[in-house]
C-alpha cells in the first residue's frame, strides 16, 4: 500500500476550479515532484494535503489514515510536515530554538512541569537540545545554533526551514519551491541535502519546484498540473519530454 493515496481530490473557490480530480499514489521512501506552470494549482494541492483547505470532494489517506476533515495540527501529528515558498521562520529566535519549537510537537511533560521546571522538564529539554543539534548537523547549521534566524544568509534560512519541518518527525515531507531564490551553487547543495535527508531519515518527499535541473536531478516520479488538472505523470525523462507538458510551460 502506498504511503499517500489521493483520489479524485478537488476544490472550488466560487466559480474557479482550483484543483480538479487530482489522483496521486506515492510510495514509502520515494522522492516525487509536483510541477506545472504558475497558477496550475500546485500550492493549493499542498494546502489540501495539510488541512489549510478542506476539499470539495475526494479522499486523502496517509499510511491508512484518512486526513479529510482534520485540522492542520492534527495532520502534522499524523505525519505530514511542509515548508513554504515564502520562508516562514521565527526570525527573532535562534536557529536552535526554531528547531526546538518543532520538537515540542512530541512534548511529554505537563504545563506545570514546564512552568516550574520540575519533573520531566529538564531531562526533555536536554534531550531536545541534543536532538536539535543532531538535525542541524545534517544541514551544516550546528555551528550557528545560537545565531538569530534573521541573521542567516538566504540559502541557510531555506535549510533551517527544512530542518524545522524535519524535526516534527514526518512520514511525508512537503517542500514548496525549496530552491526559490537560490544561486546555482546553493541549488546543487540543496539537491544533495534533500537526497541525504531522504536516505538518512527514510522520509518520503513530495516537492513543488520550477527548477527543472533540480527536478530532473533528484525526483524519481513526476505529477504535472495545469489549470488544476492532472496533465501527465510518470518518470521525469518521459514527462519532461511530453509535448503536452512542454506546451503548457511555453504557453503555446
């Protein structure tokens, strides 16, 4: 059984059909791309998967559990984490604390223990510090753990956002245009990092991306959206040479 099964997913905003009859089957451990021209419905699809929008119809099943009707916080705890096209960090918090915020998704001590620093609090905080540093090491950010997130260069802010999402211990990681705004060297480093976290943490990854070098370089399977509808799907070498896909991107 696939980790994620999406069947006949759709949503309308007034008279606009933003996503129409979307079907996806994503296997455990795979690295999949969701691509298409601007306005194709890709981010809307991510918002449906994460509970930001409730679908008008269709089903979303993660590891055998239906996600339709669940709040974003519930879906996060069920195993989906995401990043955003526009970076969303706690800019006035340190790099370490940005990751620890996500680790609190699995917090086990009570409010009283937290307030008075009693019981499990000190032990759990120490464990979270160690876990956060371990995650930051994957992104080569452990040496900047005490730096404010706002003071990181743009490329490292992108990495920190992925690190924070990873800290929620997801089964499925959604990356929304992770290479946006990066230079070629940063993009290549990001490609290596994405493959590393998939292999190291055994996480399934679904990403939206316009950088076709990145898409063809790391994705094993692609889904293409156009005007909210599935245009094509398959292996990158086939999909990226599909005349329908080329036409959609060129606007012909």
